[in-house]
């Protein structure tokens, strides 16, 4: 099945399912749906960062600090987070990601909105990211990730030596994640 034909749940402003539609229609009409975002750390506490492939339906060729994606019809956030993390990282047997919080992301470009559940997980296995999803990847120190998100190019940093453009929903999720962590202290 082509990605645009996958059936998604359409939800209301309170995250209740109100219908279903193919992904292509959901995107074209800006229908509210669900997504899972998983922040992945390795054994050294570095963060998995990747550049999306140019063929992605949404935010092609942009960088992201989360793995994840939209949930299929009837799929729970928890199941979607684990499925997406294992698929995008190319590993099996990950521990179930820990749920942190949810928020409603409103796209500034009019593409719609989606309920977003944010998780974290530790991956101590070698990753083999899906070539259909991930064009480049690395585990980076959190300080480098923060600098990259601010548009800075750290000296000796990983990957391309120019400012990186991050997916806007991932940026919004990471800003909320930082606040969440500060408030838990």
C-alpha cells in the first residue's frame, strides 16, 4: 500500500475519533489526526538526529530530533510510538517508549493540526535506519542538538557544516520537551 493510501483516524480538538480517511486526503484537506514523537538516546545519552529523505510526503529533506510519525486507524499512541521507533531505527526489541506528554500542534503554514504524543526511549543496539525514511543520521551530544536547533553550526559538529532546517513540529515538540524536563526538576 502506498503511504498516501494508509487509513488514519481523524480526530477533533479534544482528540476524539470523528472519522477516518486516507493519509493523502488527511494531508490535502488539513484534517486533524494523531502522531507519535520519540526522542531516542543511546547508551552514552546522545540524541538520535536524522535528515528525512526527499520523498517524504511531509517536510522532505528536513532534519528531525525525533523518530515517529502518524498513527494508523485504531492504533494507540503507545503502539504507534514503538512501531515507528523500531521501523525508523531499523531495530527490533526496543523497550516500550516512555510517554511524557501530549500537545496539539497547529501548523503555521495551514497544513492542519495533529495531536502529538511525545515519548522517549533508550536504544543500546546498533541502528540501521530505513533508507526510505532517513537520508542521514547520527547520535549527537544534547549540547550540539540544542545549538543546531538554534541555527548554530558547532565547530567540529557532525554532519553537514551549514545550518540545519528542522521540521517545525519536531522543533515545537523539542521546545515543549525542554520545558517539561525543566518543570520536572
